[in-house]
C-alpha cells in the first residue's frame, strides 16, 4: 500500500505476502493462500522463513527514497543510507571513527562526514527535522529507551518514519540474557537514566556469548557462565573505575515478539507518538529484525 510522508511517496512491503511466501518456500508451493498464512503464523516466522520481497538489510534501508531528507544515527564505517540529502549523527567525529575502524582492523571503512556529534548521544542537538530517521543496532544501547523514542519523534515531520534494525536476542551474543520487559523500560524512563546500570554492565560482560548467528540458529549457543567469577570481578572493577562515566553496553534485549509488545504498550500509554507500521521478523541465519515506526 502506498503512503505519503509529506511529498515523498513510499511503498512498504507487507510483513507477509502469500505469493512471496510461496515463491521463496517451494516446499509449501502446493498450499492455498489461507493455509500459507496459517503456516507462517504457526511456524514460518519462528523458523525464519522469508515471507516478503525484502532480501536483505540493504533492501530494507533502500525503502527510504534516495532524495528524502533523512538522518542516519550511528553510521560508523559503513552507512546504510547514502542519499544526497542524508545527514549523519554519531557520538564520535569522522576522524575518531576512522581511527576506531583502523584499530579494529577495518581497512575498507567508508566513514561519512558526521553532521551532528554528541558524545552523550543527545539527539536534542540536531537542529532540523526529517522525513526519515534510521538506526542500526542502536536502540539496545539507549539507557532510557522512551526518551530516545521521544527525541526521535521530535525530529520527524508529521507522517515521518523511524527505520530500525534491531539485534534479536536469541541469535546474537545476548542469547543467555533475559528478554527486556515493559516494566524495565518504564523504570529507566522514570529514573531518567543517562548511564547504564551496574546490572546492565554485569549482564553484558558476564552473560554474553559468541556472536555467530548461524551457530545460534543451529542451537549452538556456546557455554553459559564460562569463567563467570573472573568476568564478574572484572566487570565490577570496570564499573567502579568508570566513576559515573559512560560504559557502552546493551541495556535492552529484544525479540520481534517482545519488541511488538513493549513498543505497542508505550504507544498505548501515550509515552510516544511512534507506532509500529511494519515489523519484519528475523530471517533464518540472521541476527536482526527490522522495524518501521510511524509518527
């Protein structure tokens, strides 16, 4: 269905399309449309089966028109958006990002000019609005998820969209950490957190495992609590030594299902004007799902 964001018309694929589901899953080709829909709801989404025209994260990002006024948050060395009217926001300058990429042995980096830099990730420094905002593996790092969404919506024009690529807790190094809850998100908002808690630092340093998504899909999640005493001791020392400065870890752990619940509840509670327009579940072998939130 075509929709309008001011003068920019875009077409978002359906989350589930019978023809695409049949095309990309030939073992189901003999089923009726109704049977296909029932199969996807009961099995297909959990199995990571492809059910729409999007083949990759690049296809998802390409839904944002090249001529749109867009903001990408946290592009690092490989931005997903390259439109002529695209701006970039990051916690580090371009020069520092280039140095960081080199320190990680990333030598084919393509770091863009960073138009807005805030060492604390403060989106309120951005002094213009946009039709589209995109972030990749950013949402889970926000100490206060609600305030982040509120800051994004203030930068979006009426009808504007926030495109998110979100790691799926089941298929990344967060596998052994419990899914986030609405209660946890609301507690962070009421406390107006700007730093990660000791709990988040401990979870990230002690409970994380390997980050090979194909292994997770094959039910090989690594060893739970391997070396946990030494890792706990090191995490406590890191937290204490930081003395109130920012430590970059994950605060939120989502699957498509609990992301739908939490984000829908925040909209119902009128804590954000952003509502889920599309949620494309995690594909087999991948470690992320894709969301479109509309203002």
